[in-house]
C-alpha cells in the first residue's frame, strides 16, 4: 500500500468515528440529513437524545465498516472488503428500521407529518 492509500484508509474512517461520537453526544445534529429542514413542530415530535444516540452508534460502526472496506480493497482481500460492506449496509438498514419498530422510544408523540 502506498502512503496515499494508508492515509485514505485511516483518515476517512477516523473522521466518521469522530462525527459519530459528536452525534452521540448531540453536538453534530446539524449534519444529520433532513434535521435542519424540519419545522419546529416536526422536531418537537422526536426524542432528539434517543435519535442522536442511535445515529451516533450507527455512524461509528459505519466508520469501522469503511475502514474494513478500504483496507480490504487496497490489499485485494475480498472477505475483509465484504465484511466492511456488510457492516455499512447493516447500520444503514438498522438506522431506518429501529425508529419505526420502537417508535415509543424515538417519538415523543405521533406527529401529523
């Protein structure tokens, strides 16, 4: 692996992990997709702390998945690459499904939106 590949393999996942920790501690909500475009009434319907904890964990694990994906890609190891892809896909799916399944935890009340 070249210096560029090492740098890419470490910097992008590290940035994702740092971003995930910030979201977990409710400091990076302005970077969540769609959060800034919601009205105040819509935002009031959600339990922001619970959502940030869930999305923060998912982003941290996506960072780990990106590391495995890049490491496997640059070292021509398909098993590691596929494990990274699987982790990323699982986290994306869970971040969509979990709030729908357990809406009492993630919603303060049912909104009309």
